[in-house]
C-alpha cells in the first residue's frame, strides 16, 4: 500500500530509446538472475556494477559530494536531487559533530564520471538537518540536505527523484536500488547494486547491498513503472548489514519542505 | 486455619506476578530484536590520522580513507587526507577494532587497527 508519495521526474527521451538498459529494472525483469546474483554474494564476489555513462536518469540525479568541514577536514559523500536546488544526503554529511558542526562548504557534482562533470559542479553553503541528528546524534535521524544557491539549478537538467513512505510488506518484497560514489573506486565513479531488504526497524532499513565509504547519503529507491521513489537514505556500513535512514512520515514531511526550498 | 479461597488467591497473585515478569521480558526482547539494538559500551568519537610516504616521510595528500569493516556499524563517509597528510575517521564506537582501506595513486592498503578515543594513527604508504 502506498502511504505517501512525492513524484519525481518521469522517464526521459534517452531512457525511452529502444534498447537502453536500465539497471534498476533489471532484476524485476529477470528474477532468475537475481537468485543467481545472491549465490555469487555468498561466495564473496563484489556485485556492484559501474554506471557509465551517467547522463541518463536516474544516474545523473545522483551527485558526488566533496565536503569541507568547519575544521578544514575533507570528506567524500553522495547526494541526490529532489528539486532543482535541493540535494538530499546523510545527516552526518551536513552536520559533523566532531568536525565543528555545519561544514564550510559542499561541492555538489551531479553525474560525476571520472574526470567528466557533464552537468558541472555547484558549491553549497546552506544546509538542513533535524534536531534528532544535530542535537542527539541519533542514527534514526541521520538525514539532511544541501540547498544550492538560487542560480544553481542542476535538477532542471538532470531530473529529480521522487520519494515515498512504504510499509513493511512492501519494503520486504521490493527490490531496493542503491547507487553512489564509493571511495574504493576512487570516489569519482558511480556504482550500483540492487537487493531485497534484509530486515526493517521502524526508522531503519537493513540490506546486504555492497557499499563502501563515500556512499553515505546515497539514495535507496524502488522503481515503480518508470518512476523512482527513494525509500531511504544510505548512512551506515556493517558486515552483518548496511543500513539506511528509512523515509517515514516525519522524514517525508521534512524532505517535502526541503524540496520546496529548492524549487 | 486458612480458608481454601485464600490459598487460591495467593496462587493467583503468584502466577500473575510471574506472568507480568515474563511478559516484560518477552516484550523487551522483541523490542530489542525489532530495533536491532547493538548495545555497545564506550563512546563515539572521531580519530585523527596522518599518512606519509614510507620512503621519504613526506605527507600524502588526497588519499581516500574508508572503514571497510569493524566491531560496530560506522558512517559510510570517506575521508580525504589534506596537504599535511591529515585525515579524520568519522564518529565511530570506541574502543573498537576496525579495518581501514586507503586508496592512493592507483594503489590501496588495507590494515586492521585497534582504536581508542585517544588513538592517533600514523600510517606509512
């Protein structure tokens, strides 16, 4: 049952051209290959897939983040566009408790692909998060956003993600897609993987999708027809299961408010 | 001499108490399993490190440092060393054992470290 949905951008011309392969539809169309990929994970292969080129939707709406913290330290993360100027990411990318709090700046690079910056790059200095993260550092509230300056509107060209609140039965049966910029691939390449959820908590989604440092903030989304709806914001790694902050109603409400700020 | 009814009441109270205690235990156990609580001890903090070239001692700038595994879950953000070779690990549970993966100049290094809140890493590359 769909509880709350905010639509993103529909399929574009490029994606509609005959024969263009959309990776996040792959397992839904070929479930027998999903079963095969699970067995490969059991024997230890890296099941991530490189996304190149990154100039089709939704890949071009996923951004590499270059974070300069308040104390000058440097970090790499991932974000995704929900409005022309709004980039959703992990709370710990926009508020770093041990690095001085709000960062000095975050460079946002949509669809970064090695040296190529097909949509340019944009410097963000306006950030949002929630009290549960900023004040209490609670994992369940680890989400935030970057609001880009008024003259920086990459989402007009890239398209934007939708986002939705989905109930437990839906999330446990759906294929979850995750793509971002892992540091073990240099931080300049977008890598993707899809899996079903491993388990759920009221505000957390757990999965065995391979991730690495640099992918904090990556979208965790479901594909519904030609639309993409984020259901989580990837935040944490752990051998027994990586995890995302789950989009539940309060999170949805904040994402919607931040989206409106970036229109 | 006790009336048989009194004994019955006391038995019921005893069973009621046991039922309440057992229920509390089961509810608490269910809540913990549902929320995947790890209940670690210690604190969370960031750890500072420095990368240098083993041959010359010169700092290594631009290397990417990630946590590839460890005792506890960790933020999936990557650090990048600055011109002094300095980097910080994200807020992690300490003390703990973590595996770091460092990418630099088309090479990589993996090492496992035992960290406390007072640790300062100095890593040759």
